C-alpha cells in the first residue's frame, strides 16, 4: 500500500523541549491507524506536528511521498485535514456556512457527498454550529474535513465530551470514509477498544515513545500492554517483542 504519511525519527515538542522522540509511523491509503496511550504520552503533540501546527524538532515527515513543509496552511494544500480536539468550528456560522468555508474550489467532494455520510446534518443546514449537540458538532467537524477532499484526515480525540453511544455511532463512519474514499485516517482516541474495532493498525505510546505497534487484532489481544500504557507505565519491551508487536 502507498504511504500517504510517513514519519522517520520524528522529534517534536514545545519550544526546544522535546515531548516525543524518534517517532516512526506510516498511514496508507484507505487505512485507519490509531495512536493509543495515556494522557501526556505525546499523541496530540505528534498529530499537531504532522499537521504542521507545531514545528518539528528533528526527523522528517513525508506526505504523499514528498517532504512536508513546516507551515500548516501549506501542509493542508498537500492533502492533510486536521480535526482538532476542540473541533475547530465557526460556532456563530450555520452548518452550511461552515461546510462552504471548508470546501475549496479544487475539491472533488461535494457538500451533498458529505451529507451522504452524515444525513443528520442535512436537516440542520440553517442552524448555527454553536446550537448543535456535541455529537452533531463532531459530525460537522468531520464533514468539514471530508469536504476539503484530503488524502489523510488527522482526528484528535473525537470522543471528547461525548457519550460512549455517540462515539460508537461515529467511529464506523470514520471507517466507511476510509473504505469508500480511499483516504487515510490517523486517529487519536481514548476509547481504545472502540477505536481498535475500526482501525487496521495501532501504535502504543508511553512517555513520548512508541513502545509497541501491531494490527488492531494483535493489540486487542494484548490487554496487559494496553492497560499499562493507559496507567502511564512503560510496558515491557521484551514482552511486546515476544508477542510480535514491535
């Protein structure tokens, strides 16, 4: 499969302080990849750096086989769409206005195409984004990323503030977007088991490093590894190697 995102030896952080070191990951066309780990493990920092919202402290990021520039607006033109933790909506604008703002003239994805994935929004086009429920706002944030026609969607903490039942409805939509449109998805998600039901692969991070990686089914089987990562402990590398995860 073609790598739409590839990082090599990536270090990132804030100012000159590295939070993440030596990150190697790939996301291929039509693939959903999740970054797992406790709060503070470096997942969001990695995502923002790949998106160009934070400067790289070392290493490389390639998008579509080409070196990615550092500026976020240039990275967006290369085919990355970031859905940030705060959703990134214009809350005083309507649903329709938010979608029109996100769709550029070269996009091959129409607003009607997007509403096919999010039919609930079709009846809310005239409503201000600030008056939507949390689940509807997250749908709009995803729809806004999709209508920009990216190669890869970077999705940060989609479940934040949402009831688990809403998350369980949204994650299959993420899977269908990857399958039907061939887009890659890099997903940071706290609901690990739900995320792994729709993901192809995952990376487990602890203390700024990847401590294990594998297919979603492999990671689901290693409950001890996942539990350790979410308690902020660094899992045993020897144990992970024995399981074939690193």
